[in-house]
C-alpha cells in the first residue's frame, strides 16, 4: 500500500523533472558553444591592435595609432561580451545542477543529492541524531535547497529548534503559497549558487554595518583635500612657479597620512557576501503571492528610496574600488592619492543609510530560502499534506503516515495516534519488522510540522509539543560512561524536559544495556515517570513481558510482525510493515539464528548450513547510519 499519490501522478512528476533537465542541458550546450565561438573571436580581435601598434611605432604615422586605438576598444568590447556570456554559462550550469538535484530528491537518490554543510547541533540534541535529521541520507539533506549561509542556518534552526507556533504557522501559509512558484524558487536557489562557490558567506556583509556607523574624520577629509592640493602643486611645478622638490614633500605627507592605516580586511571579505546578496535580492523582491506572510517579506525589501537591490548597487561599486594591499597597484595608488582612505571615505558615505537595514535584508532572504525549501519539499512530494497545529489537541494523530526519507514506491503508510496524556503507545514486534522506522516516522513528521513544513501523510493533527528521542545511545570510553549509564542519562534528560513543557517522546528499545530482569523494572519505572508528566509517547520493545497490569491498563498496544515461509527456493522472510492492534504474537530471533546457520549444536556441529534466506517486503532502510530494520 502506498500513499494517496497515484502511480500516474508520481510518473508525471518524474517526467516533468526529466523534461526540465533536458531543457537546462540544451541551454547549457548552446551557451557553451557560443562561449567557445566568442573565445576564438577574442583571440582573433587581439591581433589587429598589436599589428597596427607595431606599424605605428615603426612608421610614426598617426592613423596607425588611431586604428590601433579603435582595435583596442573593439577588443575590450569582445572581452566584455565574453564575460557576459560566461556569466550566463555559469548561471546555466548552476541551473542544470539544481535540476539534477531536484530529480535526485524526488527519487531519494542520495548519492546525487548535494551534501549539506556541517551543523552546530550538539551530540546530545533532543532528536537530531536519532531521527536522521542531519548527516548523510538525512532530512536536512533532502530539504536543503538554500544557497546562502544565512538561509542554511535558518533552516537548521527551525528544524533543530522548533519555532514558536505562530512562527511555524506563518511559515506554513507562506510556503503553501509558494508551492506553485517553481520557477521563482528555482531562480532564488540558482542566483545564490552562482556566487556561493568562490565568495565569502553572505553574513560577512554585516561587516559593512561597522562602516555605516563610523564618522567621517579629519583624516578622511584631508585625503580628499589632498587631491586638490596634488593638482595645484603639479600645475605650479609644471609652470615653473615652485621647484619640483615640493612633490617630494607632498609624497611624504601622504605617506604619513595613508600608510599607517589600510582598509580593514573584513571589509574586503564583505565584498563576496555582498555580491551573493545582490544576486539574490532581485529574485527575493519578486516573490509572488498575496499571502500576508509573502506581502510582509516582500515589504521588508523595500525602502523609501526604492528596492533593496538598488540601494546596494552603490555600495557594491564602492567596495569594488578597494585594491588589495598585496596588489602591484596598491603602493603607487597610495602614494598618488591616498587610495585606501578615499575608498573608506566613500564607503562610510554610502554605507551610512544602508547599514541599519542590511541585517533585516539578510534575515528576510534567509527566511525566504527556508520557506522556499519547504514549498519545494511539498512540490516534489505531491502525496504529502500540510499539518494542523492545534494547541488544545490531546493526541498526535497521523493518517497514512510514511517515513519522509523512504522512496514513495517502497514506502508503507500507517495510521497512528499517540495520546492522550496518561497513556503510552507500546510497539512490539520481531526483528526487522519496522518498529524503529515507525518511531522515526512519527518523530520526523512532528519535527516538520513544528517547523512549518509539509508532512509525509494524508492528514496530521498535533498539539504544540517538544520532540525527544532515545534510540542510538552509545557508551563513551573517554568519559568512562557505560551504555546503561548513557541511556539513563538520556532518559533523565527526557523526563526533565517532559516536566517543564509538553513533550512527545520516542523510546526505542530502552535500557538494553543491562540484564533482562533489571531492565524490565527500570523501564517500567521510567515509563511511569513519563506518564506522570502528562507527556505523549511511544515505546518500542522486543520484550513481550515488559508490561505489568498497571502499565498495560494505560498502554495502547500495537505490533508489527513477519512471516517465514518455505518456498521451492528456500525459506523466505516476508514483511508487510503494517501496524496491527495488540501485542506481537511471537518473535523471530531464534528462527533467524537457524536461518543463518548458527542454530545447530556447536559441540556436534550437526545440521547442514541453511540455504540463503530471502527477504521480501518494502525495504525500509533509509540511512547509511543504520542497517535495515
């Protein structure tokens, strides 16, 4: 059973993505051919100015000089033309890469989805590492279409630290409005990708705010005044009114004025971030839609003097005038006109009106990137829905819930409800039946819902809850912490969190680091603590005797099972990954032992090795971080 998206709808999506890839590849091929042709023309255009210049030097005829100058101007025009074609080629290459990644996201082809940058989420994060939120084949890798560092940080923040309900709801309505805007979402990402690979982070642009708050000092005014003094002294020296030694004095004064101070390096780094911001702002300003959230974001990029992108143009041009201190031009320019001080003077004048709004513009672009990423996630998964965050709700209810990281062709949906307070869902079942995947299905969809994104289900309703999980607990040799103690410390974190705020907890095979009898007692105690807090939760276990009469009266029992049948090809294990009511009727550990050839008597070595075990059913392994369940 698959989600409500029909096979034809999914096929249509794949065909649509393939068609867009073919279109982008054709455009890139055409522009590459054009770029090659102009490159050849550029080489040819270089010859006439050199030849004419040579004949001018040899003959002294003025018309050769004039023709050489015209040829040089034509050569410069070809260079500019070639650079513009190169910019288009760079854009088209980024567009093709983005569309290839889009197809990979839709098919869950993890090797062709770009890896996300590292995050700063801590090792003891409430759920990130247990639920495959980050890392290879993770939710973040699937969602991340951001191009700027600010956009990526915003996406990680809203997935890793649930925003306030009103923020999530506003983001959801805005993202829903952007689902049809495929071309706009694509262009926002591509505009950022065009500059991302070889520039500073967009956040570095904030260094400009320091310039905007600086006063224009006497030092800057003196540097500007020295230009007039230079012209006057040169004119007087040329007229013979004053001796040429005055020029030496001018150079010494300018050296004392200028060489003791150069432009701060962070302002040079801001140039790269500013170019990425300038590339993305025109697209951000054109965000389509009339939703209140869209209108508000669009309004943030307007000023009383015009769009933000236009306001940044003068600042970009001023920053581009900076000459690096190690450049061959820097020394003579400093001696000639105090270049660094003049550029800093210009930057202060230009940055002053912009600096107070720069942080808001970066923040708005980051929010648009995050919202567009959620809209893109919905567009690539037409069977998904937008959840309802309902604070008075007593349960987390999901209809046809699927694991977001499993391809739609093999995903198996289930209806599940967790709650109300004072109850716990207990999932039992055999090995590889799907218990861990079920818990991660609930957890990841809850994280998406709180962040303002779509969910892998046909319907979802949940209260405002913090998500906590305990699954991939490991011991620590360096800290001297055993597996059992590490689990206890994690469970203490979850109980403390549940006492302070409404919580949804997901516990996968808790306290398996000790003996069976003590594990049961400890696990029952922990569950009772959580029930007392009023938290909503689900616990998976292999232990069919975990529940005592008191807990069983407050537990909702569900299970997943397998079947091992004999076939002409040998024994076959079958899974349907469907949730069923009640406790699991059996386990399969001993049968699996026999099937892999380790069930025979060791002393006698009796019994032949079994034939290869075949496993059928929807493959539920989705991450390189763990085996199939």
